[in-house]
C-alpha cells in the first residue's frame, strides 16, 4: 500500500513535508509488493505531494525531485531497458512524457504534461521507474523544487524512515522476577547459597534456592523486512572460574539451571560440575523451525550457584542454512552465527540485597548495606532504565553528599561529577524529576557488615549537623542503632525526611528516642554536640 508524501511549498517557504516509500520486490514483472513498504535496498514506488504557490505550465515548467544520497535512480529508466516510459512518473493523475524526463545523479526533473494550477501537487514514481531505496536503514529527506518562482528554491521534505532489509537478533537476560524493579538486562551479584526470601527465589532442595529470571531471544528494533534464514538452532555453554581450587575446598562446585519450555533440552534441571569441566559444554536448548522477521521466544528460568567465583553463560543462535526471500537478492546463509551474548555472573558469599525507593522530587536516602563496589555508576546500574534517560526523560536529576568535617558538598548530575562514590554510613539527597509516572526501586547489593579482613563498621561524626546513614536491612529503634550515644552528652538531635511531594519543610520529622524507628534505605540528619562515632 502506497503512502502519501506531503511537501508544502508556499512563498518559497516549506510549510510541511512528509515522505514515504512503497517498495516492492526487485522482480517487478511478478508484481510482487513487499509486505513492508520501507525496506532497505529494494525498488520502491514513491508518492510525493506538496503545494505550490505558482501554476505549472504544460511543457514549460519543470518539477525536480532530488533523492537522498544512497538512493539508486536509473539514468534512463528500466522499462524498456535504456529508456524511460510514459507513465512511470505521474503528476496529479497525468502521465509525464518520457522524452521530457532528465536524470542527473539522484535528481529527476520533468516538464508538466498539462497546465496545473497552484495548489496541491502529487508526484508518483511507479515501480517501473526502478528507484531503489538506500541500502542503509535510517531516516532520509529528499528535496523538491520547480522552475518557477517563488517555488524554485529546493526544500527538504520531512524525514522518512527506511527500515533494515533483514532483522537483527539478540538475547536479553531479565532478573526482575527475583528482583522486581531493576533495569532489564541488569545482572545483579549472586549469593552462593541462594536468594532465600526474595519473590522469585524457589527452593529446590534443603538449604538451596534458585533465582528466577527470564531469557529472551528475539528480533532487535528496528525490526527488518525479512529474516536472514529460514530456521535457527540455539545453544548455550558455561565457563566457570570458582574462586578456590575445587579439590581443596569444594569438590562439587556446581551450577544448576532450569529453563521452561519451549526447549529442545527436555532434561529439566541441568547441573554443571564446574570443577570437572575441562571444556565448556555446548547444549542445544531450542530449535525455531520457521524464523520470522519479528520472532521472539522467552524462557522462564531458575539458576543457582554453589560456589563463590566468576561464571559466564553464553547463548548463541545459528542459521543452519535455508532459503531467504528474494527481496534483497541475498544468497542462502549456512551455519552462520545469527546472534550471541555472554552473561557474566559474580557470585559472592554472604551477600544480601536491600532496596531504596525513590519518589519524585527530593529523597533522603542511605545504603542499607556495605556495598561490594562503591563506584556510583556501578551502584546506579540496578536502577530501571527509564530512570536514566532510556525513555527520553532523565528522571534521576542529581545526588548530593555532604561532609560536615570539611563543610563541603559533592554532587553527581546537574553537569557535575564531584560525587564519585557512595558509601555505607553516609546519607545522600537524591533529586528526582516531577512529575514522574511512579516511584523507582533501587537495589543495592553488599553485606550486612564489613567482611574480613576489614574492621567492623564505625562512622565518625563531627560537631554540628551531619548527614548520617542507617546500615540495616530492617527497621530498628533509633536507641538500638545509636546505642553507644544514647543518654550521653553526645546524644544527637535526629531528623528524617518524609517525601510528601512538597518542596516545603513539611517533609521534616523529628526522630524521638525511645519511640521511633530508623527505616531501612532512608538517610538522616543528626545534630551532634561534639565529635562522635556511630557504632552500629
């Protein structure tokens, strides 16, 4: 189906332009029209409409269309070979005479076959004109002008899109079934003994839990016109690097994996022995008998790591051969890797996960755990992609940290980068945009306390107002957390912040000793009479 291209020329100024291509098979003698009219590298029928402010005179006024670079414009037409044919170009329903067509590079000019009054103009290039879309997908613009002022200045059309001839494919890992609210594709650190207590954690034998995930193989945007081969086989393999020599510590360092159907792998639970594996084992997990341009397959999976270390699971899709469509005139593809992706897993011992909720406007937060990595970009990796400009709006505006001892602020965002790390024991202001569609869940991975050989956690405060953090996965009484300061001369005045959606001071709340809890994920201001140390 042809689309209409609108180009408005008035007083030498374009009021609006639109363009679209209606491509067809290169073999037009069969009158086969592509199911996708915007495919790259194919012969297309073009409809171009625009307005003029001056009339066109029969046999005198020219109309010129200059196609963008990459477009193939036959110099002499294609039917019959060596000459344009009457009717391969039509303007307002009237056939353009072949002898009045000239081509220079990608520019086609012709004379008006009849007198046409000023106003709407529709120029149609038939498939017989042999114009081929650019072979590189993307957005393009063409130029239009006439030989009569004030419409003689070339004017660009609105952009039109050429999509890929062939689809590209890829793999996506989604850990959100276990950790709701994290960005799709983000791989959290794993815990060797499982993620007990999390929504997607499934116990499969005493003391061991598997983490739920989704694995998807599918066409990547923009989806192309055809698939590059007729069928696909999908494989996976494991590369394991346990932290300790297996023979000395754990002779059964295993990785356990389950994938739901559809799958060629019908054995149910797969257990890899990372210690005895000399070479990665290749396993066929799925066959797609008919690969389409928009094919997508998702497996629900469960995974468990027995032993601390680094692991890589690789997935790849192979075209075992098959006939491709003739739309791009590409030869058959045989035994070609269509897509591959390796997912790297870091497995820690005694790892936990805590979450922070970010609402619109200001949030006063702290890390509920001692993080594995304090780099702020690493920590922010678990935020949903929508919070980080993936949808065109950067909902995370800035993060602010304060050092009372030096009386200095450090900032991440707002064009600043003085805040490079986030640590336990500190508190931070996080500014989010307003309005937002909802809140965001920010996951933090680490340990409840510093692990050996580090000393137990202790946080130094200077006299005056300090921003201090609350390192705990559960809410506890302020008296319990600040136990060594309660009833002393250094007992601080503590304030929290309730995100009420206002910019006013109504969000402040006094934390009363003996009555109120400190809340996991939230940060606090404390007025300390003198220098002090918080020992959780």
